[in-house]
C-alpha cells in the first residue's frame, strides 16, 4: 500500500477509533475570529495588524523601521489592487483579509501539491489525483480494507469537477484548494451540504430525520442512558433545525445547520479600514491614503511583507 493510501486508511480508521460514545461530533463550520486580540483602536492596532496580515505573519514584522514598513506596505497595496486601477476597494480589501486568514490552508496545499502534480505542469488533473490516491485499488480489483473505494472515488470526482470551474478536469492551485477545503469557498458549499447529507442519511430518502441526526453525533451506551447534551440536541432539532416541522431536515435546513450565516468579520474589518483611512471619503483607498495610515495596517516594528508577497504570488 502506497504512502498516500496508507495515510488515507489510517486517517479514516483514526476518526472511528478516537470517537467516544459520549463525545459530541460537531459538523458545523464557523468562521474564525480575525485575531484573539481585543479590537480597541484607542489602545493599539494589534487586532488590525492580525486581521490584515494573519497573526503568524504579523509576528515577523517586529524589527521593521517605519520606512521599511511603509515601503513594504506599498508593495502589498499593489497586490491587493487586483484590477490595477490605482484604488483599493472594500471588496478587494475583504478578499485580501480572507486570504491572509487562510494562509495556513494554502501552505498545506502547497506542501501536498508536488505529490499530485506528477508531470510538474503546474496543474493537477483528475487522472493524476485519482492515480495517486486510488491507484493501488485500481490495480487490485480484489482490494478490500472495509471501505467502498469506488464509491469514495466517485464522490471525489464529483467534488473535483465542482471545484474545476472551467470544466477542463485540470485544477489550478486555487481550484485544488477548493477541492481539498470546500467549506472555505462559496461555490463549493452545496457539495459540502450534499456530502454531509449522504453521510448522515442512512435510509437513503434524501433527508435527515431526528434519529439520523442524533446517530451521527452519538453512539448510545449499553445502559441506554443519554447525556444531557444529547437531549439538548433532540430539542435543537425539533425546535430549530427542522424549520418546517415535517420531522426531517432537507437540503436548505441542513445548510443552515452546518454552514450558518455567521457575522462576516473580514467584511467588517475591511469596512473599518476604509472608513479610518479614506481621507476624501470617496469610498475607496489610494496607495497614498493607506501608506499614510501605515500604523493602522501594519505599524512599524510589525511585520515582514517579503514572505507574504512570495506566498501570495505562489497562488
């Protein structure tokens, strides 16, 4: 068994081996805070620095002088201005902040990329991914490790095609990231919902009923006693999850459960940064306006944008 297959096998086994009967499984995806610091600009701009750069990246800027900080911030502005019109809009700033917050995801994909881009053409084809991940099982039709690999492969192919936005069956790094982390991309959320429903819907009727909902989170003890949190989840299902009170969750109800419409921290921060920096109040920022407020975005003794620029260019 190849390394990739072995990791896949052990990972799946680990999920079941580590799960405890009284341990709650949480399928809900929540957007993380932009920083663990308090957002109080009257005290400092540390929250804004973390939001704009990502917490880890912000730590590396401690030795910069104000001049270095302004120079590198100007370089970053050029990257944020995607349409190259000389202005940074709230939408462009929001996209940058979201990317900064997800840098660890891109780094993880970058580490895996060489394993899947077999011919080193800068793309990962479905055939390359399939051969690396399932090649052992394609070669050995009698392989049976307790999992339906043909079914898993079909599910992966469906997700790959959803991530492959131009439909050529070749994934760029951005598309491959969407394939591996679909919960992070709006156009992939329907596939997240579909896969979740398929996991939980044991009777195959296309819905999630109460017992399926509870059964996915909790395996009953031999004495039949349910922890208090299980009783609470039964109430949550009846009172809130099943909005139309038909005794089951459909696609929309499932989406509201696992992908709730959380407060958009990146949008709020982008709006805040524009408001604080937009001197002429035209609703967009010039490089000069941003650099003038450099201490709000990065400060001095705050960060090294060199690494951020290199990483951004990789994608």
